[in-house]
């Protein structure tokens, strides 16, 4: 995986963070065996490096999913409304991510 691809993915994270008016204190792109991404209340974001090679809209789904958790900590009605406002039919993106046949748990792709 090239450094250029990592930087492009990081740039997309920062673009979405600016659009959603969210400040990340740290961004990590690393191998993750059990998740596509995670975030902490301290503002740390971690993304599975496999996302870099996937279709941009799937990466954006995971990016927006995590960034929205800084303001909405659950997957309730508000979170779903915000996902829909920013990504449209985000459920189809979640299904695509699930259909990749990965061994990842479905925690990141809840509807």
C-alpha cells in the first residue's frame, strides 16, 4: 500500500471532518482484524487499512459513520437521519461492505 494512497484516504477523513464540523485529535490508519474503524471520546480515530483499497463510497461510509459518533454516540434516529443526509441510501453501502465476505464483525455496518 503506497504512502500516497494513505495520504489520499487521510485527506478524505479531514475533508469529511471539516464538512461535519468535527475535530479529530489523532487519525490512525492501520491493520485491524476485528473492525473497519473505531473512535474514542478523546477524538482519536482508527481506520482499517483495507479501506484504502476499497471503493471510495465504502470508505466514505465508514468515515462518516465514525465522525458522526463524535456528536451522536449511538445508532438511533438522529444518527440515521444524519447518515442519510450526508450519504443518501447509506444502508446499501452497509450491505455492500458486509457483502465483501470479510471476516469482520458487523458492528460498523449497523443500520
